[in-house]
């Protein structure tokens, strides 16, 4: 293989790898969770009425989503309103729904 063919092959290979990287990145971005705050607020208020300080409520839910496994398990065990907590998890951190289901036996909505 001559030098020009080798350069062309390397260029085509690099372009192919770049295209694959872009495609993978787009797939990962498309599947990334996007929090819908208004939908979350609507469902929580439909469930239990207006929330006096939505920003504080949203922040407390956000913090609970970031708990480590043991803290999350304790948080779920101590929660008295599992239906509301389930709604919070569904809307704010659906990636934790499997843990919630394992801990409570409640199926996703």
C-alpha cells in the first residue's frame, strides 16, 4: 500500500470512528433523563394539594435523589406517604425506581 493510499485509508478510518462517536453521543444524549418540573409539580399538587414552598420541596426531593444506597433505603423506610414519595421518584429521579420497588414492593406507576 503506497503512502497516499495509506493516508486515505487512515482518513476514512478516522472519519468513520468520528461518525460512530457522534452517533453514540447522540443516542446517550437522547436517552438522558430530563426533569419536567411543571409535570412533577402538577402531579404532586393533584395528589395532595398546593405546595406552600415549591422551591424548598423540589430541593428536598433533589437532595433525596442523590442519597447513597443506605441513606436512600433509610429515607424510604421512614417515609409515611409512600405514594407521594413514589411520585417524587417517578418524576425527579426515575433511575432510583428499581431501588424503591425493591424496598417497598410497590410497582412503578
